[in-house]
């Protein structure tokens, strides 16, 4: 991200769209100072958090308007920047994570586990993940190339990870199981047994909740059908909003059901 056209373009967009929070990936900058942030933001009143690039590669940057986003927690890692605070227009606590995920599968898995742990430990319920995940959710998202079996497996793991992040009940099951079981012994033995117990607990939880998910999906589908049948050729704004809400809920439940069946 040089100081030329790219900086000017970003600064113009920030001003034109009145952006309150800016998240950039692949800055490719190993050093930045206050003057850099102010030049990029276009105004002196800006707060920021950044993760330097390594060997002119990668690099993350978050910049925000203090009058809109009151940040009281920051955490930076090589793969992401996490900001927690109050979004003042709605007086809502939020966590924003700016992501540039690893390209290799092992790195992806470590990143997924790291962020999953952060999400489970957090008391904040409203999370927003943005950036480059270096992964896709469906083979059709990859243009111009065919997906191999390993790509399909990675897609499945990525979708599972998203479903786990979205499911609050899943997080509670993991948290409760992990804290309730404290085997006695040396480190590796304890970890191995805790993971074994957690795996069995999640398997049982998935089995119990699959039937409930099916019922909820059927009900949502019925509600969606009823709404579509009642809509005229010119539906009201309220009907359109309700339709989008039902479709989103059905999509979420379908993804969760698919992840529990794998």
C-alpha cells in the first residue's frame, strides 16, 4: 500500500462515504506513524491499531472514528486485529475482527482454533468478522478452476467453523464441558482426556439437537411458504423484510444442520 493512488483513493472513500471504521488487509508496510494514519483517514481525529507486515508481505490496519466507536479492548495477532467496545449510535457492545488468514491448511486450522477460543471466552455476543479468510464456502465461489477433494474438505471445515461461531448453545456446551472435567495427571494426559470427553459430549449434543434443528427448519420453511403465498405482486416493505429474515434464519439452520451431520 504505497502513498500514491491507493492512499488517495482510500482517503476519498473515507470522506465520501463518511466511514466510521476502516479495516485493511495486506498493507505491506512494516512501519507506520501518526502522520500516516491521519493522511490515510483525511482527518486528525482518528484512532488506530495495526499489525506490521513481515518482509513487505501481509500487514493489517484498523482505523476508526472515536466519536462513533469507543474501543476499550484491543488484541493483535499476526493473522488478525480484534477490537472490542461500544458502537455509540446504537449503544451496543461489539467486537470487530479484521482478518488476513493464512493460506496453508495447518495455518488456517490454527487460526480457526485461536479465534474460536476467543469467541467462546468472550462475554460480548455481537461479533463482526471482516477481511480475507483465504477460504471459500462453496466450490462455485472459485472461478476458473476445479475443486479437488482436499479443497472440498477445507470448505467443509470452514463451514463447520462458521457454524460453531454462530451457535451460542454450542459455545456453552464446549465451555461447560471443558471447565467441568479436570482429570488428574501430567499435562499431555490431562489434555488428551479432556479432548476425548469433549468429543463425546459434542457427539451426543449433535445427535440430540439434530431432531430439534429439523423441526425448526420445517417450521421456518412453512412460515416462508405461507408468507410467499400471501404476498401480492407488489409486496409491502414489511413483507419483504420479513421474507429476508425468514430466509436468513432458514439458511443459518440449514448450515448448522449440515455441520452436525458431518
